[in-house]
C-alpha cells in the first residue's frame, strides 16, 4: 500500500505520456503518426520519468522494460527507432504480457490464444486421467 502511494504521482512526471498503473506494474503510452516524432518525443519524456525516478530514489530494471509499436495487421513498418532511458536502449518486442493477457503489435489475439490453448490442453489431460 505504501508503495502505491509512493509512486502514485509518477504520472505527473510527463505531460505527453499516458500512464497506466496496476500494482507494481507501470505502462506508458504515446501515439503519433510520424515514427520519427514518436521516437523523439518518447525519449524526451522518458528523460523526465528517469529524473522522477532518481528524485524518488527508485530504479528501473531496463532488462524487464520493453516497448511495442502498434500497427495495422497488414501494414509493414520499418522500425528504425531507438527508445532509451538514460543511456540504456529499451528492447522493441512484437508481443508482451499486459495484465495477464498477451497482446501483440497487430492487436490480435493469436499469441494469447496459443498460450491459453496450451494451458487448457495440459489441464484436460490431468482431468481426463
């Protein structure tokens, strides 16, 4: 509870990014049609977030941090973008866990369905026997 109160004002560190806080998980969102402007804006705002973290004596595990660029399913994108926090580059991923769901950059359910199907098939074997 104290941690939640402690980090509750992290959303005040940036005026451009949208924050979603759930327990100890923080997600940042930003959208722009121009990929170059998107990258520059996010990097500038992440500097502000990094300053907030430093002022509050918190650290970020960059190895557990990644970003995604959402796009239309049939649209190919040339992602020549580096997102950094401090001097560390954040990894670009195609799918991630988000509040117990697996979402991907196409916003399809494909990866989530594969995971659920795999778990269900294991459970069916247990219940059948």
